């Protein structure tokens, strides 16, 4: 099985690196600068689950793709999706399976329109990782998972084959027959955390310590959960209780990556993670006043950043 990993940043570098470490046929689609870094220093992973340096990992640049791949693992940010599609499109053949690990749902429509729904699986990952100043992949916490599956819930032969390959190298790799539910539940949690910590510009613990903070956090969770329910994917009991616990832990330093991006003056996925939820809320006539305020805040930030 030939696997093309789009990018070798924190997420693509980690999961692709673990597959390469396990002896899988992995190629990283990267720009010239990253190709040079990988050729000279190798793909370096620093992790509580074990460090590894993969010397001279296979790379390809967009204009040099000649062959089709069996799997495309896609982990770009939403605002880079169009450029990413152009870069990996030559690698997609009639039997290629695309596994996107983007947040939200909007990217599925985009990928379906370009490649056909039959080539696009559902997918998500959970990992805290970053690139350090040496351009090494650093996993910040031991927790990691990656889920993938057919969007109609069937356990197809191709998913079984992918699962066998992924489980050989990635701890926490899981073929899911409920991938759309999984994706919605992640979206509920992520959007609640991102909207809350970005709007308040601080951690969950600091929000909880403020007057009205608990009600604000749980109110945001109620709004995002109501959208998921109206869309046909009500968050499950154990999931909801776990997320509620995460958002009500006194002193928690938890923040969303979106909040950290705002603090760093970086681009954010305001439309993809928050705006698309609001559009679905409007379609279902679900009131989301807190989410709207958070979205206005993020769009004002984007305007300031662009100006």
C-alpha cells in the first residue's frame, strides 16, 4: 500500500513518521524548504511514546508527482485546503482513498466536489504536537489517536486494509463504523473550547474562576451540542459527560490551538470551525447567541490581522 502524507508538519510528520518507522511505504508531499530540512536532518520525532530519527525520508514535490497512491493522508489547515488539493490531485487515481483529518465538516463537501464522494473517507485525529525551532516534531502529551472509516458506516475491504497498515505503526489507530458521529463529537468539543478560550483570551481554569464562567462554558457546550443534535448526530452520554468534565475542571490550563494562534497573530479557522456551525444552526433554527459573539470576535481579529 502506497501512502502519500500531505505535509510533514506536526500532525503529518508524526503519523506519517510512525508509519514509515513501521516499514510502510510512505512518501511525504512537501515544499522545497521542508524537503531540504528532511534530507539534511531527517524526520525527527520527540515523543513520550518513543523518540525516532528517520534519515532521508521519501519526499516528493507537487510538480514531480508521477504515480497514483492508494491512500492520501491529509492534515492541512482549512485555509490551506485549496492549495493542498492542487498539490496532491495528480496522486489521486480511481482507487485512491483520501483520509482528511481536518476539523469540522465543510472540507468534506470541498473534497467530494473535486474527487468524488466515493474517494473521500471520514477521518479525525487527536494529538498534541508541534514543530520546535529545530523543525523537529514534538509530541507534547502521550495521548494520541487517529480514526478513519466509510462515511456510510460500512466496514469496507479498503478500510480493513488501511486499518491493518495503520495499526502496525500508530498507537491508537482505529477503523470506525461511526466515523461521522466521531467527527461531530470532536467538532462539538473543539468548537466549544475554541470559541470559549479564544473569546475570553484565557484558559478554562481562568474562565471558571470568573463570575459566570461555568455557566458560560456549559452554555457554549449546550449550543454546539444542539447543532449536532439538529444535524442528526446527538453527542453520546459518555462523550458529553467527559467533555463537560474537561470544561469544568477547576484550575485547568486547557486552551484551544485557535486561542494560541490568536495570541501568536497567526491565521485561524474561524469560518470552518465556528462559522459553518452557525450556518447549520441557522438552517435548523437553533439559537446560538454565545457562538455568534465568539465568531464576531474571531472575524474582527482576522480583519485586524489583514489590515
